[in-house]
């Protein structure tokens, strides 16, 4: 949209008077405005504009609409989640987004949207850039050193932002301010080609003539900074509370001083940002003509006070433990300082209700009335009626459809009603009748004084439209402990007795000593650990004998069993392919209504998976599809679409999952999702009394239940379906052997959809080999924020700090402690460290009822800190849990840590 489409002048009336007051620098308050009206006012500003909100989610919402309404260059500036602690290993997603935003501000962004917390923080005064252009010359040999000095990391291959690789005359780099990595081809010192490429597939994208790369650090040191930083760090040591705090503070100071001596940026450098010459406030980056708009002054004022109060308390506590320094308090500006900075610029407060504006005292006030746009919930007749009335009363109508397809559909509908439909003109004065835009604005408004109606995408459709967007080493522990059992691929099961250094012709080498039956000892070089795998059976096994045929016989028996199992499975799937399944009717209209009622944007992979499942179910084959996707990527919604298609076809659906708490979560999700669509949903798990279960089973057998959700209880002999058409399995690999045998027979006759985040090798192989169909979801939801990950030394001070921060925002905390024998005492220790918390614990060896009661109390919110083992790795979905602390993380595998990381950040709030 043209950036001059909406202006104060073309809206006229009081908007012109408001523009005059702002031009004269008069502090102005505007009351009675809805959210979309606030965003429209921000887009009218002829000045550089800073739009401040109470929190990040409000800022994100404002940014999306202001970008569309204004047509100007806008940036969203997030706040750092952590400004006090020194962390030498951390994820940089938020840092890179901040750097990109600051670069945008310095490059002339017209509108900046940020939460007030960001306005309290420090920024680099300038950001170094490096530009490349085709046919230009550069000192190719010096480039790696220059990129390292800008904060980039040299890697073998480029997979993430902030990395670069050099191979021959090719420089691969993933700029922090780019969507894709870039390959730059040199001929000597001359740039020949610049080609962006897809980071996942490696597919080449369209060549560009130039590219600008910005620094990957917000803390660049000058020569004068280094002695100042060292002096401040040493000075802070004098204020440590005790010897333990002194040791921790000295360790941090020594590490920072050592890294400073290398002269290159390093992770955690922002710990000393208050001491750097290059640091400044957000207000130092703005010119004096900037207009600051306050979105709800009371909320901003409360956030200022609460954030700074928490900051000062944390600095005091962390200094006591040696985790913070004297200068850490200066990482945030005080509320008084921020408010004084506000006074140096033009200012306007916008509020929905007429009330005091706290820190902001307007000299002129306006009451600009508007109405929110109606919500049509996909009701075309009501939309047509309203448009007809508006046009007859002389209103102009602007509709944001959100996509070309919907633009064409609405255009056709309006044309059938003989409504005048036009493209969006360059200026509002030229708007007549109905104008349709393919852009997406969430919600609209009605300005009665201007006779203008703006309809947003969500007003029409209830949700935003989607933008299409060698032999493997065994699973051996990296640090084997004495007494562990290991399986050698040739000699069988032995017990590890330790390590030993042995002198060989190649020098001294380290070996792992493994004891076998009869006292024989085998020495395995540590570099050949791939011949070992961890023993995963129950109890203590019988040791194998070196040189005997016993282990060979065991392997042969296992191979024979595997062959028999493979034959049975192959026969089962062959029978399924020969059978004719039920062909479900497409029911396109009702399915479309159900899909439109989904409250979020589907990801591209979700849409593909949904179409693949529909295609299977609407054919005459018996579906057996594996739906594979990461935790929190939307597998459940895909499954519910399949369930609704099944119910529309007159059949029943069942969802089976390996746990009572998980079945309860699925039940609540299904109830909410199907509440307006007449689907009769029930559950069958141990939270139902025997009498309730009997009633549920009776209704299920009579066909009075459309969709049943439960645990393996659904496999009991007393469970009879009236007409089962679809079976959904959540994490099939977590069911026992006996349960799988029953599932196998149920699956033989009905469509089956299996959901998993971590398929076992057999299941995955059958899918890849074509025996089972597979759909994958690789893209995360758009609203899901990246999880901030830090690696730090364990201390009670840090544990308390992380817990208190999460509890103070009403959240919950996972603490991963993977030692069953001492988890109870550790939970007691956590209760002492964080007496404000309500602590419970859970592990796999607990009585089943105790385990489920403990986890369910956390799920309900009765407890807010759960100390647990890796049993939470799969299957617990708690959007309110946004912090996980992993004790002894070095003892866990990468895949485990990845799954555990997925337990948090499942809502739209930043997790760590």
C-alpha cells in the first residue's frame, strides 16, 4: 500500500487539528480508540515514530498492523531476555533480531515498534557493516579475520546465522540480517557472483548484484574499553559476600579478561556493555523530531516499575552469589531516566478508556470515536448485507483479504451482488465503493466521521490467512562409568572396569577395560568405541565368554526372530494393501468451515500433510500413515482434521496415547476444537470412575460417541465400537509389546494415523521403504518464539534466579534431574532454595498412580515446579511452562536435550 494512502489531512476533521498539535510539539492524549484505531493513528505520522507498548506480544501485534496500514519501513525491536548474567554459551536468535532492527533504525526506518523493556536497555551506537558487490575487489585473504572481528564464527559448513565458511575461492556466509545464506564466488580478489541459497536444501536462489552484511555482536571493544573493563571487574571482586561468591566472580572476571586479550568479540560480551564507549540508549539513536506514541500509558508505567524492581532485586541477589557485578545495575535505565528521555521528543498517548496517563501529562486531548469491525465468522450473507447498507449510506470500504485466492473469491461474490469493486488506489481520497487488498491486516475498524469502513482478515475469516510460505556409531555413553554393562559387536556383554593407558608402537594410548566371564579382560581403544553399545536390558545380565560361540548363537536367535517379525509385518501390510477400505466423502463445505475455525495459521507442512491424509481417506485403500513432526509443530490439529472427516462420513474415531495425563490434554483440546461442530467427544482413562467408564462403553457401543480418547484401556476386551473408521495413535513406540499386538489387529481393518516426534528405526524404515506412507511437518508455528538456551555452571543462585523469574510472570518450571535414587532429596533442596514455589517430583520408577497424580497436579497448575527425570521427554504439553533447567546436561545425548528443549516454548511467550 502506498505510504501516503492514510494521512492526517485526508481523514480531515479532528485529525487535522491533532496533526497541527503534534507539529507544534504539544503533548497530546487520544482516548476512546480501539486497537486497530491506535495502529492507524501510528501510520498517519509524518515523523519518524517510536511506538511503545507494555510488552512484546502487544508490540508484535502492533507491528504487523502498522506495517500494513502505513506502507512504510517498519522495524520490530525486541528486548533482550537476559542482561545481567555472564553466559559464555547462549543462543543468539534475539540478539540477531535486535541487531537487524538497530541497523534498520540507523538506516532510516520510519516506524519503530518495541516493548518498553527494550527502551530501557542498552544498544550499540553504531553497527559495523561489510558490503559486497559484483565486479568489486576485496582483500580475499583478510576477509576471514575481518568477519571474525565482526562476531561471525568460522565453520566447516554454514547452517545457521552468524556463521561463515571459506573453501578455495568461495565464501559462504549467513548474514544475521538475511533470510538465507549467501555464496560469494571470487576470482582472485574480485567478486564474480553473489548467490543466496536455501539453508536446508542447498537450492540456489536468484543471483543478486550486491549484499550488505552487518556485525553479529552488539559489544565491540575499543582500545580504551579493555583497561576500563578489567578495572571494573577487579573492583567488583571487593564487594563479594563470601569466599564462594568471590571464587565465582573471580572465575568470570578471569575468563572475560582472557577473552579480551584476544581482541575479538565473544559470547557473553554484553555482560560488560555498560562499560563500553560504543554503548548508548535507544533514545540516542533517534533524531529530535521523532514522535513517541505510548500505547496504554498505565500498562507502560506498570511495566517500567515492575521490570526495574525485578532487575534491582536480581542484581542484589546475584551479586551476593558472585554472578553479577557492581556495574550490572546499569544494564537497564531506571524508570525516572526513561521518562525524562520521553520528554525530549514529540509525544502522543493512545488509550481505549479515558483515564489518567500516569507519567505522561498531555496538554491537549482528543476523543476519536470508532467502532470495531464486525466479526463475520465466515458468514457471507451477513457480510453482503452490511456492505449493502454501508454503500447505501455513502461509506467507503477497504477490505484486507490476505491472499489472492480470497481476493478473487470476495470479488466474485461482490460482483454477483452488483457492488462496485475497485483496486486499492494510491490515496484515500480516490477510494470509492469497495476496494480489495491482498495484504493481511488482522482487524479493522469503522470511522463514522470519515464514513470509512476497514475490514481485517480476521474479521472475515476468524483467523489470519496462511502465507505459503559410514556405519553409524552405536549409542554408547561418551564417558562410561565403572560397573556399566556394554555390548561388544563381536564378543558380547561385558562389564566396564575402568580405563588403562598402554604403551604401543604408536605411543601411549588409552583403552577401555571390559571384563568378561571367567575373568577375561578385553581392552578397546577409545577411538574404536563405535564397536560398543550400551546394554539396555533390565537387571544385571549374564556376562558373555570371550572366544565362545554363545554370543554368536544369541545373535542368530535374534536375527531369526527379527526375520519372523519382519515377515509377519510384511504380510500384515500386504493384506492391508489388498483390502478395500471405506471411501470417506469429501464434505468440502463442512470441512472448510471446520478448517476456517482453527485459531492459528497452518504451516505449509501442515497443509501438505492434511491434503495427503484427506487423499488417503477419500480413496478406497486402508490408510496407514505416519505423521512425523517436531514437538509443538501442530500434529494434533492435523489429526483432528482427519477425525472430523471421519465423523462426517458417519463413522467413529479413536485416539490412543500412552499416558493418562496426555489423554486428558488431548481430550481438552478436542472438546474446545469440536465444541461448535456437533462432534460427541468422550474420554476413557483412570480419571473416570468404574460407573462412568461403564456408561461410556455403553454409549460407545451404541454409536452415541463420535470420538473417543483414551490410553491402552481402549484395547480392553470390553471396549466395543459401533462403527470404528479411524484410529489415531500418539507415539505408538511407547506402547508395550502386548498392546502393539492388539493394535496390529485393530489396524488391519480401519484407517490408521500414527503421530510421533521421534519414530523408532523400524517404523521410520518402513515409511522410507514405502511399506507405510509418511507425512512430515518441518516448519514451526509462526507465533512460536525461539527458545533461549544458555550453558552455565550450576549454582543455587542461578537456580533460584531462573525459578523466581518464571514464577513472577505466572509460569511454571521444569527441573530435569536424571538420578532416580536421589531425586526426592534434590526436590527437597529445590523447595529450600525456592520457598516461594510449590515443588513436586516425578520419575519412571514411581507407583503409576503416584506418578500420574504428581504430573497431573503440575498440569492443573496446583504445583509450579516439577523436578523430574527424562520421562517428560515426550508427551507433556504445557504452554505455561517456559523455563527448563537441566542439571548435568553433559550426561545427556543431543537428541535427548533437543526433545527436552521442546517441552518449553510451546506458547507464544519467550522460553529458556
